[in-house]
């Protein structure tokens, strides 16, 4: 990644592709592959995502979804085409990348392959095949955040916060990504490496199994207190908003009197503040969202997090209770092309948690302290 950052203007790259130079994206991975396994690169005919590869083996069709292509970090977000100069910089030919298909563009499957599929799976005889989409797009739609009025938060082992917009932002804040997902929509947001992973660390390290559930829940729902340790929950590095892949967690302000539940509360606040950092930049390019729908295993296992998120972000947070929001969103996106007039099922939602504005000063101070510690160590 260091070599790529020297060769590329990272700010210009972000404005062109919507992504930074980071191990999450293909440019850094392809550069590493070329250096570590040149014999593999020398024999490669094409480069496909896993979903594209499965679809190609199944149907014979070669193509990738707009969102899948954009996730690689190699698509011009304004034109929705591959960025050929970037492909050449990382050592591949543009022709080795699959054609991009928008959400409403089915793949062409030849009759011979259709007959073979129908023989093995008769129910798929008249199937219409579309390119694979990314889980982030599907999850947002499945949560109910399918336009500019709502944000979608995924809270699982890792996390993300996104807004689906119709108008492509002209300029992106440095901490966000922007994926073109079709000819008429883009997904803007940020991702966190450590949400459930941070809480799993706290569960083990702080021996939470020895604390009564009621005591822990009460501590997380209690009025915030300035003696709570400040936690920057970068246990496996940071993506948004600073892209410091080598960052590691920081726990500051621990005293001899700090109880395990107070440190645990600090971890929860740190996660909420990490989401708040994304929201603060999202509002620069998507100022309309006034609601946030949150789903994922953490919202079920640790529902107290949602109130802390609402307070830290100053935004109502509504829990989405259905499982498999990604599958739900995939079905809704398919219906756009296959059955646009069919009534959509709404996901099961809980009661919206509203921000407590009496806590505004506390979380403003916490947010500023978080940024000062971050800048001192990773900035």
C-alpha cells in the first residue's frame, strides 16, 4: 500500500473511484499478488469476484454487478465504468475485468446452457439471471434505508453506516467511500472493523460472565459519567474515517477505581462514537437523513448499544428485528425489475430510540476527546 500511495494521488483517487488506497480494495491486493505470486498473475485470464465466478460457472455468462465492481475500488463512480488507467497501474489489462451490469440489466445466457440448467433444476427453466450484488447494498435496502431520508447501520462482527442516494455527490469527505450501485444510485458511507469483535474482546477480557446481566445492562443505560474510560475500539485497525490500517485500540482514563462495567461502558461508547464520526461526514453530502435503521446480531445481543448510538449521533435509531436483512434486500431489489408493482413487505421494527438531548454536552466532549487522542496517535 505504501508504494501505491507514493504513485497515486490518493485524494484524487477517492474523488474518482469513491475509495482510498486500503487493503480492503483490489488495487492494493493486486499489487501484493503481483509481487508475492507473479506466476499466478502471469497465468490469469480474468479477474472475478467470488459471486461472478460462481455465476460464470453456472450460466456461462461473464459479468459483474455495478456495486460488486465498485467495491473493488477500480470503477469511475461518475461513469460507472472500469477505470482503465488504474488497472494498468496495478498490473492488469482492462480486458481482464468483466463487463459491468446495472441492477436492471439481465445477463444473456445462451440456449445450450439454459437447457442444461433446466435439465438439472427444472424450476430455473425460465429464470432471468442478474449479476451478483454486494451485501452492503442489499443490507441497506433490507433494513428499509432505500433512499436519502434514512441511514442504515449494520452492527455485527464489523459494522457499516450507509445512505443510498440518487444524486452522486460532487465531492466526497475524506473519511467516506462512495460506491456506484446502478446507473441511477450510489451508496455513500463508512465501515468499522470492530463492533461485535470489540464487544467480544470486552466480554472475555473483563470477565463479563461473572457480572449479572441486570448490572451490566443498568450500567450501559445509566446516565453517562465523565470518569468512564475513553476507548478507541480499533482492535484490528481502522477503516472509516481515518483509514489507519495499523491503528490499534486505545483505552484512556482508567484509574484504580475503574470497575469492569465502566470499561465495558467505555467500549460501547467508543463504538457509538465511531458511528458518529461517520455520520458527521455523511451529513456533508447527504443532509436529509433523519432516521437510522439498525440491524445485525449486535443489536439483538446488546440492545443497549442503540440508545448510546442515538445519544452520540443525535439521531433516532430504530432496531430492525428480522434476520437475514441482506436476503430481504436482495429480494426487494430483484422485485424492482421482475415485479415493480408488487407490494413490498416491511421489515419488523422495534420502537425508535430517541436521543436524550440532556446528554448532548457529554457526547460532544467525548467526541472531541476521541478526535484529540486519535490525532495524537494516528493522525
